[in-house]
């Protein structure tokens, strides 16, 4: 637990940086698992929805000490950054009226958009390597711009996975698939899907005037997004922006970008950003500080629960799962669709700046710093804070 705590407070830079720290601290230094086991856990987290860094860390804990240690590790990992983001949501309104805070936001908000643009570019260069993936990315971009509906996301992800799997997979090992799925406990699958359906139905039944309505709907929203997120926090942010800012207006563009910029300056999982979104959503609807805390808790549990269930559920028979080529090949289509989502969000994030040349210059500068130097996102955000304080 001491090692996990140290890792939690030093894990800057997102999933790619996190895996390097895990390799150095948990494999080479402590020997908790082998390098091969770490790479397999990382690969598993990439083909499953949910927070990839969190799933990899929880998978390590499961291998070392079982379910109990895995759950304790999860709490140590998520609580610090989620708590900070919750406090930021509670205090945001108080600071938003301050001139100096407004000046700081003037710089860090376009920088946050630049970070999203850089993430979109890196995802595109990594995953769009064939005509099929490029067409899927373009199609998902056009579809999400036209439809503007959160329920389009699961359909597009499903279609992307099916198309790439069908086009890239040759004759499959039917006997292996039968063996694999014979090991699946149908009760666990029912629980996984049942949670989503229960809260979706509950959110539809409960009156919108009830004080329980928004927390229930928030849980369903975040749980559903937790099922859809392939690729970690870089994909989470575009999905949340489209649903919570553009469609449902739970928070403003300025609030969203400010929270995302703060999260980028913190160690820990990108998914802790949901704590800020949940807290702001409840605060803007007049629930008070207690309601904001509830919103943060609901958001963090909702977004992380699917990935947590999946990693603990699938790790025991990963050795069989990883042999099925069709499952691996579906990932290229899913990632291509995710690139389209990210491009959509980037376009929507840029639009509110209109003809603000300073904002575009800051976006470009952020992209260039991340692309051509070793400066990481947290440092970029700190630069923006300093600019706001001194200029």
C-alpha cells in the first residue's frame, strides 16, 4: 500500500507515462509481477472499456493479493485526485468572479483545448493506419456532428468493432471461443448489464422534480460512459463534453475547460475529472455543497465501476481471451471511431473562441510544445497559470 500511495502522488502524464512508472517501480524495483505480466495487463486494459491506468494497477494488485488488495489499491489511487477535483467544483463559483482567476482562465482554457488537439493527433497517427480505420474515423466524426446524441456513441463503437473485426479476421478458432465463453459466469454478466438498465429505468421513472432525479441520472450517464470508453481519459473528455456541455448543459464550456486544465496539472487518473463534472452539475442545479459532494461521488463510482468489474472479472481467464484474434481485431475499429469522437469534441471546443487570435496562438503553442519537446501537460498548464498571474 505504501508503494501504491507513492505511485499515486507521482503519476503525472497520463497512461503512457503511468505504464513506464509501473514498469520501473512495481516490476524492476519491487518485483511484484514480471514485465511480461505487466505488458499483458496493459494490453488487456486497452481492449476493454474503462480507465486503462486504473485497470492495470488494479490487475497488479489482484495478482499480488486478490480482490481485497485490489479494491484497497483502487481507493488509494482514485481518492486523492477525485477529492481535489471535488473541492475545486465546490469552490469554483467563489473564484470565478475574481478578476485574477478570470485572467488565469484566459490562458489555461485554450491550452486545455490544445491538449485535446494533441491527444487527437497522437491517437490518429497511432490508430489510423489503414483505409478502413480512416473511413471509420471520418464516418464517426460526421455522424456525431450531425446526430449530436449521446446514444449514438455506443452504436458507432459497436459498428466500428464489428466492421474492423469482420474485415481483418480470417478463419477463427471456434473451439477456443466455445471453451472461453463456457467459463463465463452468466450471473456476473447479468449484474454488469443489469446495473446500467436498472439506473437507466430508474432515471426515466423518477420525476425530474424529485431531488433524487439528477443523482440517479448522473450515475446512469457516467456508468454508460464507463462502458463506452476505449482508450482511457483521452477519449473520456470528448464524450463528456458532447453529452454534458453541448447536449445536457450540466456545465458551461468555461467550467468544463477549467476543470480539465486543473486535472491535467494533477497526478493520478484522468478519470478523476468526472468528480469535477459531477460536482459542478449538482451545484448548478442548486443542490448546495452536500449535493456537490454527492455528485462527485456518484460520478467517480459510476465512471469507474464498469472498468473495475471487468478487470476483476476477465483477468482470471485472460490467457484464453488473448488468443482470439477476432477480439483483438475489433479494437482497431473501436479506436478509429474514438478518434472521430475526439475530433468532434475538438471542433466543438474551438468554436466558442470565435475570432480570438490569442486563444488560437495558445492552442498552437501548446500543441507544438507537447509534440516537439519533452514538456508534459502538467507543466504546460502551470505555464498558463504563471502567464495569467504576471501578465
